[in-house]
C-alpha cells in the first residue's frame, strides 16, 4: 500500500527538526497549487504518520514547502534578512500511487539536500 512521508533533520544542530512546519500541495495542470495538508513536525522530525495514506495517494505533481527560516529563528539562530534559505520548495512527481514515497530533507540555514528515501 502506497503512502507519502517526510522526515527533516537539522544538520546545524545535529538533531531532528522538531517544530518545523511543512505544507503539502497538489499541483494542477492549470497552474493552481491546492493545499492538501499542513503539519508541524514532531520531536523526531516527522509528521507523526503519512502525509498521504494509501487512500489519498494519487499519480501527479506535488509540492512540499518546508518553512526553514522560521524554524531556525525559533531555535535562536540569527539569520540575515532576507535569509539565505527561507522556504525550501520541493516539486516532485508521484508516478505510482501504490508505491511508498519518502522525502527526507537535511537542512541548515545555508544549505539543504533531499532524495527519494525508502
């Protein structure tokens, strides 16, 4: 059964990004971005379950918005204005609704990386 999940690690502090806000949007062919879900990550840097469960999985274009600058400001990190990394926007596709898609993000105020996890 397919699902979509995420996990964010704060590489500046070497810990999960607890409290970071993530928004999931479905991208439509007419250019609209429909917000499907908004979560605040738990103590393990996870959404506390799938962002999309098997019933909600759908082939198409999707977007994850990771609110990085507000997270680091809340941690007491002094950021320039505007911040170098503010909102990480990741557009991706789901080609197989029965598959598992895991989207990890490793982030600092100065860089980020992501990949399709398992």
